[in-house]
């Protein structure tokens, strides 16, 4: 039987590619998105029906989602770049809720079934900002650092149940977030700071998710993996 994967943020630059990779490799994919137009577009692009519209900041997801999954990929996330003294309180709460509290709640939601099956995978999409810190992105970095704590703690808790939990921390990705936040000049400056002088491709994140979901990766748990073209090396 096909393994069932729940991917949040399937309408985003990275979630979409993760979904396609899992579909192409024989998994049954369920996704969540927030924007109806994007959901319809991705449904036809990926040829799947199971994309559920959820705004995690304003809706209780529990009545909207089935709870029987083998794999959970927490990918939905928001970013903000702002000096801390000027940061908007509402935005801080939204970032912490979507990027950290919702992955905890979704983990709680899927754990009973994957524990019953004695097999499961939870993969969190963090960020290099949570791993090494990022100036003027305090709430975002804190939320992603929190995901690393969640990953290690849950991995310990579920180790005996044959469930692995890992966190992938991408550096700058060739994506809408990067394109919307950086001007052309800033992109050039950013590339100069990255040892490999390139942005990570969404495909690289998707392929790592696929490996972490595989049986070959059964010994890899509780890890915070920097996928960042060398950015974390300083
Ligand atoms: N892009 C990068 O350079 C980069 C680097 C490091 C880490 N990451 C992380 O990678 C993940 C995916 O990023 P991305 O580049 O694919 O971002 P993206 O293109 O902006 O996509 C974000 C996704 O999150 C969903 N989302 C946003 N607010 C939501 C809400 N309130 N409720 C439910 N869903 C919501 C969006 O849904 P709609 O589009 O339908 O609104 C979309 O599917 C994020 O966790 C991000 O922090 C990204």
C-alpha cells in the first residue's frame, strides 16, 4: 500500500516541489494550502485532489484533516525581516504560531496512528536562521530554532517506536521568499556571502526529504541538517 504523506504549505515554492517528488516516487500525497487560486493551480499541475484549504492562524485544522498518515512534513512557514525594536507584535505571534506551534500540534495529531503502525517519519523544514541566527529576523529565527528543539525532543520520545524526526535547515533558496525580499543588488551581495555562490534549489530539499522518509534513513533521527551551500560555515 502507498505510504500517506501530509505536506503543509504545498502551495509554496518548496512545498510544491516536495509534493511532486513524493508523488513521482509512489507516495499518496495530502497537502494544505491557504490560497484557493493557488490550491486549484497546484491540484491541476500535480494531478491530485487532496489539497485542503486551511489558514492555520485562524482555523482549527483538526476537523479538516484525516489523521491517518505515515509521514508528516511541516513546510508551511512565514518570514519577516525587521529590526526587533520595530517588530509588530501581531506578526511576532503569527510567525511563532505558524512556524512552531502548528508543527507541534500537527505532530501531536499524527502521532497516535504512526505509533500504532510502529513506523513513521516527521520532517520539519527549518531554516539556517534557526541554526546560526539571522540579524533582523528574531521571531523567524526563534521559531526555527524552536523547531530544532522540537525535533530533538520528539526524536527521543519516539525512538523506540521506529519513528524518526529530523529538521532540514535550508539556507537561501531559489524561491518566492528570496525573490520577494531581495532586490537584484541584495541578491548579488547575498550570493557573495554564500561559499558555493548559489541559492539552494527546492529540488535539493525535496530529495533530502525523500531520503529521510526512506527505510535507508532509519538510523538518522533527531538531526538538524544544514542544507545551505556552506552558509553555516561562516
Ligand atoms: N525560501 C527560502 O529561502 C527558505 C529558506 C529557509 C527556509 N525556508 C522555509 O521553507 C518553508 C517553505 O518556504 P517557501 O519558500 O516555500 O515559502 P512560500 O513560497 O512563501 O510558501 C509558504 C507556504 O506556507 C503557506 N502559509 C503561509 N501562511 C499560512 C497560514 N496562515 N496558514 C496556512 N498556510 C500558510 C503558504 O500558503 P499560500 O501560498 O496558499 O498562502 C505556502 O503554501 C518555510 O517554512 C520557510 O520558512 C525557506
